[in-house]
């Protein structure tokens, strides 16, 4: 991302007054806890989670493991930390990690797999971000002592920078079966795996059945204020607990956060289809506006990325123009603009975003004419 707020390498953030009235579609990370979550946070039973004594964290971890059909789960502060812990567990220094070129682990995690886990990403160009065994197999290093070795495949479902593209559970299972026969582990960055689950009509347990580990976020579309989880075998989670502490993520009375996380986990998936319908409305509107390019049939979840190159504006300029009318979007490449729908933007907000989108492009065209 080439966000304007990052130009000075410090996050200044937008004015609170602007944020109060804006239709904020920059990300689903922006969701705020519901009144019910705040109530649960206030009432949460807590203890020291580094001692394993926070009852609410323990409950959340148990429920996540049950829902994903795995042995155990671990509450971690962020998705980035969850991915890093998983990569660290499955690799040694000098190993390679196969991932899509637009994968979050490759682009947006500050090269932590190299800086901290000591691995090289081996980015592969997926088909709309989606990898298959043929593509992965071609990137596996030969077993020769002077080559670095492939240790892990990292998939992303839904795929953020590919506009929320999906792997079906069958596609993931096939990749895992092949990977396991050549002794590679598979980690799923499932930051938005519940969106994938709703869009595919498949349970998260089914989607994750064959992967060795999965990270999912409570703090995105599910609406919790903070937190992600890693899920896998008991042995994986036991190691994860060690690395979480090593990376500075051992939280103490984290039950106040886990209480919101529990509600997010149990209740929020049931409303994600609304966000997907909203994304579809935005995508269809964008596709109907001359100057914007997007294929709405590829928008299956809560993310849409459209091309604005034919408006004569860069994505940063386009986002600035939208922001001037109270609609916030995120530039993701020179001419790519991302909208992410979520629980804090209702149908009226989506309608307003569509109106503003039309107005901004119309003005651009008339200025250019
Ligand atoms: N994604 C953020 C930005 O970092 C791009 C966003 O606004 O979409 N995996 C995936 C697929 C993600 O999209 C993200 C965050 C993460 C991992 C990291 O999660 P956090 O922010 O909790 O570390």
C-alpha cells in the first residue's frame, strides 16, 4: 500500500471529525466493538494468561479449537504475530517459504519471516492470487546441500490483495496432500477465513481440515477490537506459546480482550453475508462507471479492488478525491483502489459511497474534457 498517511513513515491518522462522518471502507480492521462486546469485556473473568490462568482466554482457545476441528488454539495479539509464530515453528534459518507474490506474508509483514524467522519468501505468481500444486511444485528447491530448502507453503484465504479471492476446501486439500508427500507443511493465513467460509458455504473446519496450521483474525470482519488466533495440533500450539512469549506477545489479564473475541467468534460469522452483499453492490456500481474497471463476478467476499487508471488519476489521487466527499478507500497499487465492507458500514453508507464514486468520476471526466 502506498497510503498518504504513510508518506512520512509515521502514522498521523485522519482527523477525528472526518472519521466521525466518513463512510470508512479502508479496511475491516477499523471495526469497533459492539455495546455487547464492551459489556462482556467489562464483566470478563480474568487471570494471568502467561500462567495459563485466564479463564476467558482458555475458553476462547478451547472454542476456537473446537470450531476448527483441531487439537488446540492460541490467542495472539495480531495476525502478523500469528503468521510469524507459525512460520517460525515450521522452518529453520535459511529455509524458503512458498507463497503468492501478493500474499500478506510477502508484502505487509515487514519481511518478518526473514528478519526474525530467518527464512526467504519464495513468491509465486498465482492465478488471481490462487496457487495450485503445479505452480507450487515448480518452486520447490531440489534436495541438494548447497541449495536453500523449501520448508513451508503459505496460502491465504480469502486472499486480501487479490480482491478477496477464494480457495475451496478441495483446492486446499489437494495442495496439502501433495505438499505432505514431499514433507512440506502448509500454513493458512486465514485472517478472513470466516468470510471464505460464508462465501463458499463450507465450514472453517472443512476448509482447514488438511492444513498444518491456521491463523485467523478476530479483529477484522468479526469485529473484535484486538486479537487473532493460531490453531493446530497440541504440539504446534505448545511451541507457539513459547514463541509468542519470545516475540513479546505474552499477555497477562487478556480475558478482557478474549471476552470480545468469544462474541466475535460465536456471533459475527452469521452476519458476514451482509458485508458480501454490500461488496457486490459496490462492485456492480463501479463496473457500470466508465473509467473504472472491475469484474464483479470475481467479488465473492467483502473486498473489492478496482482499477482507476482510465480516470487519469492515480489511486492516491482518487482516494483523496473520495475522501474530500467523506468516503474513505485505500490505494493498494499505483492505479488500484480497495474497498472493504464491514459491520460498521450499513446499506445507507454503501449507497452514499456509490453516489460519491459516480460524482468523483464524473467530475474527473469533465475536468479532463
Ligand atoms: N491486513 C490489513 C493490512 O495489513 C493490509 C488490511 O487492512 O487488510 N493476514 C492478512 C490476509 C491480512 O489482511 C492482515 C491485515 C494480516 C494478516 C495481519 O493482521 P494484523 O493487522 O492483525 O497483524
